[in-house]
């Protein structure tokens, strides 16, 4: 049994057609059909039910497919490792990032990566969450760093960090000297906020609503850095990512207001195009950020997406038969 036969079998399972599988593999239909036939003879069992249209795997075929996919995956991974052995990373990695994430996490990660890979340059494009999504979809960046990452039909999402949100005020604000306050102390207070429509703003509003609090929004911004400056300028208190005020709270120019009834975190993650392949340098940089192999995450997401498509196609066929 040749490795190519395993690839043919996986293509047939995915395409549910010998002709489509042949097109995907770049060979003739007879080559695929004969290879699968020889495989079934060797195993002495039928893997594909040819009486059905589209083709369907038998129970034995379903079992064989799981093992075949894993062998193909491991072999391709081995090829990749051998191919890149001893090769130095080079080129440019371009990352899209929301302001607070890019400013807080990218400088250190970029410096460490470029030190380890001197032939690579990492660029960061800053913007709102929506802007970063657009950059990723337009293929203007390799991948994006956003809060509240969400997978869509075109985008995959990989969880990264969970960051606390902090309620902060200027050092001379009436709440600055408080150790801890009840949520009721915030009722009707003037507050600097993120722009309406931003996912983070919606999450903050829900958090305040759950605590039974209504505030007066004095100013709105699309980034945390501008919010911090407004809070320092006595325009109100604000709820911002912890990383965005780490320096200010350390130096005392801003004070954290602890409220036992309001606790919130924001999830951070990587978003990427489902169609398309990241450069090796981009994958390596993503691995540095994640603290784990990004390639494994990408492969897992890809396999899950393929399984979802197959289930969707099966459901569509079932519905059409019923109709």
C-alpha cells in the first residue's frame, strides 16, 4: 500500500466522488478508482459504498479514514520539518492588532522574535477590532490580535489570553482613596467609555447592567490609550484593560477602584483567514505569542471546519431527500 493511496482515499471521503477526488489530487479518475480498489482487496473489505450517490463510506471506511487522516497529517508534518531543517527564517510578518493589545504585548514579543530570527521583520498595523478583521479578510496582514475573538465563515479564531478589566480613576478623584466600594457608589457617576458598537463596550455595558448600575458617559473612544488620557484629565472614571494602565497604576497617576460587585475580564485571541496558508515565519511568531505550537491550533481548526462542512452537506442532502 502506497502513501499516495491514503491521500486518494482521503480525497474521495472529502469529495464523495471519484472524479472530484481525482481533480483534487491532480490525477486521472481511473488512477484513483484503481488505487482504492487495490486497497480494498488488500484489506479484504469494502471501504466505499459505490451504490450511493454521492458516494458514502462504509463503517469500515469510516474507521479507516480516521487512521488514514492521521498518517497523512504526520507524514506531511515530517516532510515540513525535514524541508525546513537548518533553514533560517526570513521575510516580513505583518500583524493586525487592536491598540491596547498591540501596544501592550507586541513590542516585547517583536524584540524577542527578531533577536532569535534576525532575518525577519515584524510589523504591526493598529486599529479597532473591526479594522483588524478587515485587514485579515483583505489579506493585508498575516493574522490579527483582537479581544473577544469570534470564528466566522471566513475567519478562524484561536484563544490566547484572558485579561482582567480594571476600573480606574485619576489620583485626585473622590474614589481614589477608597479601598473597596459597593456597586451602588457608581450609580450616575461620570464615566469615560469605549465607542458604542465595539464588542468591548457592549460587554462593559452588560457588566454594569448586571450590577444594576446606570452611568453617564462623558466621552467615547475607539482605543484604550485615549481613554486613559481622558481619565487622567478628570473626564470621569473608566473600565480599561489591565495592560493599558499598568504603568499609570504603578506610578500612581491612576488609581484602581476595587468594586466587589463588578468583576470583568476580556478574552484575547488570534484571528486568521480560513482560506490561505500562513508563512512559516508568521506561524513561528504566532507560536511565540501563544506559548504553544500555532501549527497544531491551525490544523485542529481546519479539521473541525472540514467536519462541520461535511455535516452541513450531509444535512442538506438529507433535507433534499425528505423534500
